[in-house]
C-alpha cells in the first residue's frame, strides 16, 4: 500500500486481538483506568516532542505550550483526549495501534488461563495502554498528525476493537493526537465533567503537563441571551491537575497515593509498588532520583532484549525511557526517574555508556536500591524475594564491590527450618553458629529434596550444625563469587576435605585415626576395584548413617554446575570424585568380609552407584547398575 492510499481496512495482529478480548473481560471492575492510560500516552507524546525539539527547534511549529485537553459530550456520549505532542503518521499508526511490539508478547499470552481473575492479574503485569479505551468504548477514533509533517499528512484511525481497524488520510492543522471514545451503552457516566475531573485527580494529578478541561460547562437550558453573546468567544479552559513534575516537589508534600499513581504511570504497571525512595542530591553532582521496587516481576524479566532502566530527564526535560546505564543488570527490575542537572541535554545512549557522571550516579543509585531492599518489612521482603531473588543472585558476580551488601540480602533454605518454604538469611545463620564453628556450610543439589537428604549432611545433623541448602540453578555459579560474609568463609560440604574446625573434638579425631588405621586394607581393595571411577577412596568423618558418599575435588565443578555446562554442550575434562566410606556401616563390614575379589568388585560398584544416586547424580551406566541389583535380589530371594 502506498502512503497516499485512501481508506484501508486492516486486521489487528493476533496478539492485539487476544489482548483486546482479555482486557474487555478482565477490567470491568476498574474501567476508569482507561483515562489514566490515554493521558499517560499523551504525556509521553509531549515528552518525546520536547526531546526532539532540543536538536530540531522547528519541530515545535511555533507552538511550545504543550498540554492535554479532555472534552466530553453527554449527548453524543463521547469523551475526547487531545494532545499537541509528537503525533503519528500513517506508518506509525498502523504499527503502534495495530500491533504490539514488545518482545515475548506471544509467550506471555500463552500463559493466560481463561480464568478471568487470574488473567486480569497477568494483564496488569503486561500493561494495558491504548487498547484499554475499548473497555468503555465500542468505537474509538484517532485523528493524528506528526510534528514537522504537512497538515494533510494526518491520519484518521478508527476501530470497534473487534478484529480490524481502518486508516485513511486526513488533514489536521495542528500537530498532535485526538482520541475520541464513543462510549458503550451503560458507560455514559464517563461523559460527565465532575466524574472526569475526579478520575484525573485520582490517577493523573502528577502528570507534569497541564491537563485542561472546559471551565463551567454550560448546563442545558441556561440563560439564552447570555449564551448568544458568549458564542463567538473562545471557550475557556482551566487546568485541572497539579501539573508539576512530581519528583521536583518536596517529599512531605507528596502523598503515598500520588507516589503510587506516579509509579503506575512510569512503570506501566497496574499494581502498586512495594516501596520507593525519593532523594535529591546536591553538591558536586546534582540530581533527583525517585526509585521504586515493583511488587511483581514483569513477564519479560528474563528476556535479553526486554526494556529496562530508568526514565531519564535532564533539567526536567525528558530525554529517554529505559536508560539502562544507571542500574546494574541484577537490579533490572527497579523502576523510576532520574533527573540530572549535570548531564548535557543532547546526551545519547552511546555517550551514557562512557560517562563518568553516569558511573557515579549508577554507583549511588545501586547502593540506594540495595538499602531500600534491605529495609523492606519482613512480609514485603518475602514477596520481594519470591519475585526477584533469582535476579539478585546474579549480583555477586556482576557487582563485586557490593557483594557483601548483596549477600546480606540473600535467602536460602536450610537444615534449620526443615521446609523449602522457610528461608534464612546469612545473618540468621551466623547468629546460630555453634561454638567453635568458623565457616558457613552449604550444599548444592538439583532440588530441595536431594539437598535436604544428602548423606553429606549426616555429621552436621549429629553435631547440630546448620547447613544451607542450595538448589537454584544459579546457586553454585553464584557461590563461585562469594567467598566470605562478615569474615566467615563459605564451605561447600560436598567438596574437598571436610574441615570441621573446632566442632570436631579431640576425641572425635582420635577415633577417626583409629578407624583409618583399621580400614587400610578395605580402602586399598576398594581403590583397586573402583580405579576407573574414583580418584581416591578415604575413610569419611562426615557419615553416620550411609555407607559411602562421593566428594568432588576442592576446585572441581560441582555436580550441578557440571550438568549445566554439559547440557550447554561444553565438553568438560574428566574429573573423578573421591569416595568416602563409613567403615562402621554394616554393609561396609560385610563388604570387608567378602573374600572373593570378583564378588567384592561387584558390590563395590553397587556402593559407588548408590552413593552417586543418593545425591542426585546421574549414573554413567544405569542398566549395569540395575543388572547388579537384580542379581543381588535374586540371590537374596534364593532362586
Ligand atoms: P505503550 O504506551 O505502553 O507503548 P500503548 O498501547 O499505550 O503502549 O501505545 C502504543 C504506542 O502508540 C505508543 O508507544 C506510542 O508510540 C503510540 N501512541 C499512543 N498514544 C499516542 C499519542 N497520544 N501520541 C503519539 N503516539 C501515541
């Protein structure tokens, strides 16, 4: 189609159709938010225009008074939202009001269940935007013209929100966009000045642009003579919102409600934030930041290309959305505004990447965010951890300087609580450390059950020493960057020699030595039988109930990390574990008594495989294992 084509009917992208359907069915209890969404778009359009005018003043067309107007017509049952912002041309309209460009949209929509209550929560996460107009309107008309383009390059877009829309050329002398809602039957209440004003106050007071409405709408049947006289007078508008940038006001003048609504505006979120912090920094650098922790992770938290970052302003002029240079990746869920007095107005993304001021602000905002997270109330922290804990775990690797602070925010399952639901902090752990305990002990495994039942825990259970249970895929990798916390070293209890420090008594040690001596022969025989599988066989001091366990070398990759790397197609150097045995276990005693070497070797292999299985390691040759066990079963059953 060429740009000068006349009226054209086009179909919405499938995702838009799904979204529209869902929206109309799930927002019925919160219909009024359509106005917030459309005002938000109008305000963004003004911000974009102002930004472009920095490098191209002509684009203002001599009219720099940016504003939003809300009109209504009770007889026609319409509500109109107009702005003199950036506007759209035909291409923009088809793209922006016909498709959804966000990455991951179709994956998101696949998650929908058909259960309206659940879905309406999900849709809140996704953000509703322009299409929410159809919650109250059964026809929406848009008349728009892009700034800097000729008046007859305007476009009229119209749709009933069902499967298609029309676009046709139009003339619009003034740049900007007018959205007209033809209210559905039953939604006439919105064509009312008082109602509209109260919605604006509730949701959009913080918009820095003036929002105007007609002063004293003449009531029907008013004095006729006065009317005629006033006829050729331009209608008088008045500003109905505060119209100052919220973050420039002082903290004690801003209500919680205003902070929350402002969050919804900038984050395109439907839910309230979990917390926020608003600060003005003066001195060498001058800037104001307003940072929010959302309540819920966005659907695209793990999408590489997902937009993230803060809304950047320079001296109150909007510069860009998603300025991602001011927050580290592991805090990518943070939302907010940064208004700097020091950055140049013509700053670009490229310059942001290598700017000293940016680095300093980033470091300050990172600290501020970590502090805000730390100060969350316990209940809020729980919610936060569920949503963002995984992301925060990327922190120690990315932000070495703050690793101690980040470590203080981490939560883990632990042998202390006995359920995967209840997690503990490192500070809790340190508080409970036993006398003489020097290290923070942890174990990594595939899942909670494997970690909680690992034979490696036996001695710790016996001594009443707490062990952190780590089973998130990222844990082992993260621990590669965390060596200590508050001067206490971390120790993976399934790796290397177990140093129990002072927890082990002199008596324990003496006993251990004796057992080692008396088991020399058994150890040697096992080592020969399992030479292909183990690097060494040793007498264990970590086992009390199990016959044997496997221990990775101190610098070996753990089983979990190995599996991740192998799944990613990396070939890894062979690394054989050490097998530790518990000579006091009846099975070991029986094994020791076995004089037939081939029978001994068979049993030794079974013991090795079981040690692997009990900590969730995959067997190299499961069929062989089953064969051996079956043979033992047959023998036991006396066939
Ligand atoms: P979002 O605002 O989250 O991007 P919307 O569905 O609300 O999503 O809007 C889609 C796009 O349509 C916007 O990103 C913008 O490019 C364009 N748009 C919407 N309203 C306006 C407007 N009043 N002026 C200019 N562009 C607009």
